[in-house]
C-alpha cells in the first residue's frame, strides 16, 4: 500500500469530504498508480478539501506536480504523478462519473 493513502484519507475525512473512493488503477493505465475521488457540499467546502490534502502532503515533503481547475469550476484535479486526487462538487461528480470510467480499478481500503 502506498504510504500516502492514510494521509490523504485522514485529511479528507477531517474536513468531512463526501463519498471518498480510492482506486488502484495501476493495471489499467501507465499514467498513475491510484486515484482518489471525493466531493464537497459546496465551493467553500471544496476549497477546504483542497487546502487540507495539499497541506498535509506538503508536511510530508510531497508537492503536487500540478493543480488543475478550481472550486468555482466544481472540479479540482491534484496530480502527484503516482497518484491523482479528484475533488468535486456533488453535481460535477455526478456529471463526470469517474467511478464508471475506472470501475475496473481495485478499491483501496486502509
């Protein structure tokens, strides 16, 4: 298991993220090893989730390669190379339905 998974899960749970899903997709793609998908109740909650996860990982010396989108768009993608975190508003998560795309991934529980 990747050592960052518990850090990510705790930082999202501490900020009351909704429907946290972690998937190992290393057998489906060479782009990344795992993805995290979660949603917030509104744009302010989404901002808090982004800040929480990036701050906690930064404390471990882990900086994102890139951050795409923003809370106003309803989707923030945080790329750390070997894992990608997708944070959505509830409406945008339902619209894009990434779980369907990566349904062959293995659920990660810690």
